[in-house]
C-alpha cells in the first residue's frame, strides 16, 4: 500500500514519497513511483518521478514484467544522486500499458485536412493555440481488423492509444482510445488527461464516443485536478460536455463505474478555448 499524506496537521506529513509540494507542483502524482517513467515528473521538485526514470532506482509496486522495464517503458536518468545518473535514454515509445510515456506533443490538423469536425462560435480548438500533451492510465494494445482482432491499427503497432483522440479522425473506429479497468494497475479507473503548454480559457469540450448509441458511458471531468462536471453519453456523435473554465492547464476525463467486462472508447476529444 502507498501513502501520500498531505494533511498539514498530521505529524507524518511529507514523510511519504508523494509530498505536499509534489501534489501542488507535479502532474499525475498518482503515477510517481509506480514503475513507469513520466517525463513530465522527471525533475527535482517531483523527486525524479519517484525514481521511475533511472534503471538503478526504479522499484515497481506491481508484480509484473512490464513496469521498470526498458522493453515496455523507457529510462532517462536525470537524478544526480543515482548511481546510473547520465545513462542515455533507453527503451521504446511503443508502450503496452501506460500512455503517459508517449511523445507529449502532436501536430493538430485542421478539419480541411481530415474531415468535418465541430466548431464553436467565437472559440478555437486548443491545439491551434498551444501544444497539447496526452496521457492515459492504460489503453487497449490489441491490433485491429488487419490482425483479425478488435483493437486498433497494425499488428505490432501501439493499439488504441490516447493520442488517437487528437488526430482529427472520427469516421475510422480504429482511430480511438479504448481502456478497460482490467488494464489499469489495481483495476483503477480509466483516465485520459490533456495538458496545455500554456493555460487556456475553456469555452466547451466535445467528445465523440464510440458505440454509445448502444450503451451509456459516464465520465467525470476534472479541470486543474478539480472535479467540475459529470457527463452521461447520449449517442456516438459528438457530445457537448457543457464545461467552461478559466486558466485551465489540464483536463482529465475519468471513467465512472465501468464493469469488469466493459470498455470506455473515445474517438475524438475537441477542447474549445477563447481565441
């Protein structure tokens, strides 16, 4: 069990790997020390991601063959106190479980180059204004129809990754993010997070769900780490979430009450901000 005491009145405050300062200054603190290197937390104020980014200090909390492995993740040791400090970046970006470690930027394509996407009056898609990072707690690694399976893409590819929600493609069901709680460590919730290089004023968020004309998916919307809205999908077209926010740096969508045999699948996520 991992503790992260942030109660200022508790005598053990800051005794744990995740401190008060980390909660305030680091992104995705629940991933610190989980055996997967998160390049956003690979800095001194975040404890160099709890040692996850150095092969000599990484200690996984899970009994598996994936975490703390350069085959499924990567190492980039920046901790000067580690014996392997300065080792070159090792591993692959073809991650099987955690999208946190994929390249954090993407090239936003306007709808003229892909297909018709929704628009909002007096607003622009956030990708036209600032760099957007995408991460997720897990994703479906299975290939798609080319491999006679129900996932995404070619055999040996990345599968249904979080970055698929930002590629401007809605009509191709193999361009989606899919997640099940069985893929998440300790069967936690499926989460997908969007991080902005510069704070933005959000006017609207629209999400295209896959197959939600046959089911209902429930998402909690967190802005800057705070729960702001709960949404139940109403079909498989773009759903308007009705979310507005000022000075937003992160948007996180979290699945709610997924059964063990259920999936959450998002084709595209459009975040509209003031010009």
